[in-house]
């Protein structure tokens, strides 16, 4: 039996045991894990230090090292996240619809767990705990495969969780860490259709694409955002400047940050130099512009075709001047990664046709794209942001980790 | 550009045009197609005759030829199906949830089309029209790949639909038939991730498994049913006999027909001979039994391990005696294809634990499994029965052909 087969079998068995756990038992365990993480914080930080040392030796960037780092405050934050998940309403067992049919059958469609979830993720070790908490709250077993650079941190976090599970009399195999971080084992996990019901990758475009390309297990695509803002000829230009600055610079490394700016030709001359000036006062941004925009932005570089397809995750933005709202929509539908897109306009018809036609999970009128987030959208949690159309689209909360089952009760009915 | 690329590009363009169609326009078109199919019935029957002649030359079974055959009555039935879809409530544009968040953003989650659906199916040509009608009602473009043996019938049906679309001023590319029925082209369709949003296979286990194995496009698995009935020690034995007879013999060729019988050892001696006798009076069934059942069923054959994993679709049934309800549940969870499963019992606890633990789309207490069906379940339509847990599970109606999109309207909000 291979390593993944062993993990897979244990996960399936654990998911069956989990089916019997009540909401109160689940919430008590989540609260216990929160307490244990804080109690064991020195051990966790010690293990995390090993990852940080290795990262420095490998010359990893300061931003990545910051994402990897755990301290008492961050561990308290992770514990607080667990307590919040404990407080969320339990979707399992909720009746989606129910009725008595013509034959007198009582048909009830209920929310049930998916079964076994696998997650492949990069860098930030808090994802281990977040993902476990959402999977556990929905009675799913989870197999975690984090990055090699966070292996000591992930091992420490998962061992604290497993100890808490054992002490609560629950099989610890409801959460398992793939400790062999080789590509071969990751690829075996992507093929494990007999054990894994859904695979959720979280990380950069390269990781997502590899998983999409190689996985036989059903995948929920997440997170890549080549996000556009279209400033229409009927835009409030001051509002547009505020929105572009926020969407591009408030946190450029995240998936809902803007990457590309489309401007209607009628207002390009008034808008682009004003935006450039406003940005220079706050946070300079490198523009990669088409010819028309280039004439209005003295410091810009000429954009290549690839620039318009790139998620920069940096203070860089592609810019294009369009001659109609429809051109903007068509352009976005060519380059979108189906995450978040925005229009700035005062015109109702322009706003509506943009929202109806642009093919993305979240389509904004007159607001920053930075709001696409499970917490901001009121889901109470977020396991990722789906950019596909099947199963779940946009920010995913607990409900995205559930399926449904029809319960049919009769008293001897047969079909005529 | 390959054949599938050409079809794919046209389908994507057509799906964008479709986005603008109103409910009244969609319903009018469906009604027009119904009228045209009846008006063109002689042409359709003439083309169908070519398929029937080829089928006879190829020595295809009488049952399969019957499935292939179209006559005036069946065409009227197909037309009636179209009128029923026209009458269904339109899910597109329905608001799933909506609220104003803390930032004053108006967030509305609406049902939207999936985009482009592909369907690979066998034999029955009415599937072309059914699938088109459900896809069209939900503003999706569809690519149909039917079997070689129905190619003339499918061409005729699709050409009548496309002519009606043209006359109504709608791009006929909202429905396209893959006229090259080679395996190579089918496999290219399974890889067409740039054009196809979801692939729904409909047919036998071999087709479903090939699609699952080879497809890169997201798949909704449908229809394979290794369906069990477990007769518990606390069953009403008369009811159990009625249910087994119905589930096994009323229409053995369909996916919700029973294939395997589990009997609690306490009542096996009373139940199995009585069932055998009752079946012989109605419709003899060949039992393939384990040792304990074999002793009680004089005409049975000894079951092989494979028999318990086989969807017979015939008057054949595997039989096993179990010593507990939990053994039945565990057995079913090993052999189930996650379609429909049933328990016959008077005991509340047995019924509940069976329904909670058995991992299938539809789990019955005291009723025949033959009821698993979109119409019987009140969905008003059925594009197939999903046996997977993601996106849709069990009978799929119009809603299964939709995704959702977040519409967010602000007045200049930025994230702090």
C-alpha cells in the first residue's frame, strides 16, 4: 500500500466516524483546539523557527518569510479563528427542501458532508488550522499537503490538533498531514479518486494550473485574479481615482487586487494623468500601457500582450484605452480569470450590461474589488475563492464543503 | 483549427448571445420547436428509419432497436416535453441571497447560466431534444455528441431545432451536434477546457467510466446504479416482497432498478423462499447468492465477487445474508455506486442510522428505489441523475445547469 493509499483509507474511515458527531461535540473540540494552540505556542514557535531559518538559508524573500512567520499574536489570531468557526451555524443536517410527493413519499433533501477533502497549499501555516476547522465543522475528514518550506510549522500545528482530538475521544485521522512533500506524492494525492471527494488548491497560478492539469479528483479552482477595473465615460472621475488606488495599492499581493485598468477614450485624457498624479502622491505604480494610454502616461512602459494576461501581485498595472463599454466587456471576457471585475460609471444601462455580461464570480459597480472575501460577504468563514462555475463560485464558506442527500420515507410505495 | 475548436468557439459566442434572451423569448422558442418537430415528423421518421435499418444490419438487440425507434406518438411525446419545459419557472436571474453589508455594499447573489454544456450520450435520440430544451431554458449553449447508431435521427432533430432558432432570430449555434462520431473527436471534446464548462455523460457504466477517466472538462457523473435493498430483521415481510418485486422487475433496464438484495439472517429463512415463490408467479429472477442464501434458494447460482459489483440491468439479482444492520450498511458503502439504496424495516433507529450512514444520493425507508427521478421528485425535468457529491447530487433539474454570480453595487466604497 502506498503512502497516500494509507492516508486515504484512514481518512475515509475517519469521515464515517465523523458522520455521527453532533454540533455540540464539534464546537467543543474546536474550542479545545483553540486553547491547546495557545497553551502550546512556545513549542509551535520553536518549530516555526526551524522553517524560518531554512527559508533564510534558501534566500527566500522578506515578504514570503513574513507570511511564514508565527508568533504569539498570530497564534492567538488562529485560535480566535477557531472560536469563530465554533460559533457559526452548523450547515450539516439543514433541510434544503422537503415535501410529500404525489405517491405519499416524504422526500427531504438534507445537507451532508462531502466526505474527504484534500488541500494543497503554499507557505502560510495558518491555512492548516483554518482548513481543518472548516472541514471538521462540516463533518469532513481532511488531508493537508502544505509546502516544504512550512513543514515543521505544519507538523507542529497538526500534532497539537490531533492530540486534542484523541483527548476528546475522536479519531485523530480526521486530520492528516502529508509529511512527504515530494511532487510524486502530491501527484498521487491528485489521482486518489477512491479516497478523496474534492481537492482544493490554494496558492499561486502555477500551483492552481498544475492541480487543474494533473488532478483526477474533482477540483475547486481558487484564487487567481487578473482583476480589471473599467472606468467608463460616465464615471465620477474622483471616485474612479479613489477606487483604482485602493484596488491596486492597498494590498497588491492578494487575489482581489486590481491588475489591469481599462479607460473609455472620451475621458482618458482627463483621467489618466490625474490618476498618475494621485498615485505618485500615495504609492507609485508602474503602468504597462497600450499606445493610446502611453501618450497620456509619460513614465509608462509599452505593454506586451503577456502583460494583459498577467497577475502581477505587485505595484504594476496594465492599462488600455477602449472606445466603447462593449469593447471593455469583450476584452475582460478574453483576459479574465473569472474572479472579480469592476466598472465605474454613473449610467444605469452601462452598469447593468457590464454586470450581466462579464463572466466573473464577483462583478462590482462603483466599488473596489478588494471586497471579494468570505468575511466581508458575510459568510463567516472562507476556505478560498472559487473561480469556477460548478459547485461553488466566489468566496466559499461552510456551505461549499457540503453536499446534499435525499432522504425518502414511505410505507410500502411501489412504482406503477 | 480542429473540428472541436470550431464547434467550441461557436458555442462560446452563442452562449454570450444567449445571456441577453428573456424568459418569454426562451419559452416562445421552445414552443416553436415543439410545433416544428410535429410538423416535420415524416422527415424525422424517414431519417430515423436509416438508423433502424443500420441497427438491424449490425444485429443490434430488439430492446436497443426499440430505444432507437421514433414514431409519430414518440415525437408528440418529445414535443410535449418541450412544452413542459417552457412552462417551468425560469431559474436564471433568481436571487439566491442578497443583503447590504457593513460597508454599505449591496450584495446580491444571482443564478446565472453555466455557459457551454457538452453531453455525450448513447442510443435514444430524444435525449438530443430534452438536453437542448433544458440547456436553452437556462441560457446555456450545448454541444451534443450522440451515438453513431442514432446519427441520422440526431441530425434530423437538431436540424429542425436549428431552423426554428434561425427563424426566431437566435443564433442556431446554441445547439450543435458533433457529426463526427469517432472516439478521437469525443476525446477531444473531453479535453476542451477552453470552450466547455461542464460535460455530462449519459449512458452505460463503460461510457461513464471512460469520460471520468479521460475528461479534463469538469464532469457530472450520472446514472450507474448498483442499487441495494436491505431487508432488516424488523421488516414487514409482505411489504418487503412487494418492494423487491417492484424495484427489481418493474423496469430492470433502468439505473434505479434494484441489483442486489441483503437479508438479515434472523428473517432469511422466512423471507427468501417466500420472495422466490412470489417472484416466480410474476417474473422469474435469477438469483446469484452467497452460501447462506444459496441454502434457501434452490434455483440460485453461487455468486462471484464480481456479481456483487455488477449493475445487471436484467432479471438477475445478487443476494447476501447479513448478521447485522451495520454489516449491511458497511457492505453497501463498499459496493454502492452512490445512486439509490433502500432499507425495509419497522424500527426507527435502524431506519435512521441506515439513512444517515449510507453514502448515496437517495436513501429510502420502506419504498421502492424506482422512484429516484426528477419528475417524481418534483423537479419538473431531469437532465440526469448525479451520483457524485459536487455541484448536484441525485436527480438534476434546471437548477443543476446553473451557477451563481455576485453582483455588488456601491457608491465609491474602498477597503480600509
